[in-house]
């Protein structure tokens, strides 16, 4: 992560790749802010894990280059069925570092990680020529293996960012809104975080909360949370672009993110005020 980066009119904008799997509403929010001059970045490429993703249409409507890495192409192949030349030399090390499938038998874990790596090699071949400075996951419904993660970051430099629909570390996984509601929480929230080699376990950048009223449903809190997602995710990318995110080491060696923007408190207070307005 380029902690010293400052974007001005004379310097190039932060170059993004956005990974999607579905409708691409967070992608749309980024595009809207870029076009309004509120986000100093350019989206060089949108990659979808599904050819049917409507986010591809959104990107093309704004003249953004798109590509598809269809994970279904890699089917249910087992490691023994994959030619050795198709896997990187680092595959044994990838297996040692993976933290995604701890509850599965080792042979099945190897098969799954191998299939992920095959798809990720295809994706990396698309991203590398584009000079990508930050990879943003926006509703990307595929896990990332240590192979992909280590390709874009290391030595305390984080260059993959994600938005999660819950207040991590509570409710990791893909059903954050439903899990928050089903647990009976009175407050829910969203988290923007850097990606590490676990599932939704990377350093938290910023969070925002919303109320859960007695009459709410999973659908109403989802819509309330989405408005926070759109604002907070783009703001976190802007902080990254301006070099206003600093990674430090906390107790136990865990990476912590400090926000250096002097306007951070006012931004978060306004976001919270809007979320807790009774009509929201």
C-alpha cells in the first residue's frame, strides 16, 4: 500500500480493478463518484466470475473494459486430473498457507484450492497488464486463495479491499444481513477491510452502523445497509488513493489500519446520523 501517495491534478489517478459476481451496485456507486469528481480513481477493468452478471452491463454503459473468468469452467476437477504445468510452482506453499477450508478432508481441500488457483491464474493474466494498484471486491462471491492474495500484496502492503455486510468479526461469510437479523441484533453494520488469506479476516479499515427497528425485515435492513456500503466503500478507496490509510502492528502482531484523514470524524458522524434517522 502506498502510504505516501497524494493524488493531485498533476498525478495519475489510482488504477482500480473491480471484481464482481452479480448486479454491481457497489460498482455503480464507485462509477458515479468517479464521474462526479468525488473519487480520484479510474476503473481499468471489471472482472466478473459469471458471464450473466448485470454489473458487466453497468461497466460497459460507462465505457469500462470488462472480462469474465467463469469459475464454472473449472468444474469439479480433482488435483490428480490437473496437469502439473497448469499449477504454479508455489502450489505446495499455497496449500500450507491456506485458511479457507479447515473443516474439510485434506484431499478435498487440495482439489478446491487447485481449482481456485486455475481461475486465479486466468484472472491475474488479465489484471497484470493493466497496472492495477488496488483490487476491489464488490459482491465477488468467490474465495481468494493465498496464490492470488500474495500476488498483489505482501510485506505489510495491502492492495485488495472488500466490503462486508456485517460488523466484523461478527457474521463472516456471504449472508451478513440475514445472519445479523436472525441473531436478533438491534444494530447492524458494514465493514470495509483489506483482504488476507482467511475469509473476511483481514484488517478492518472502517465500519458504519445502522439501527434495526422492531418492524424491520431482512430486506429493509439490507436496503439500509446498502446506502452505507455505497458511501463508505468509495470513501475508503479515496483514503487509499490519498495515502491516508496507514497500517500498523497491534497486540499479537495483528495488522491495524489508521485513518489519517482529518475529516474522518465528521464523515462518520454524518453517515451515522443519516443511518439512524427514523425514516431511513
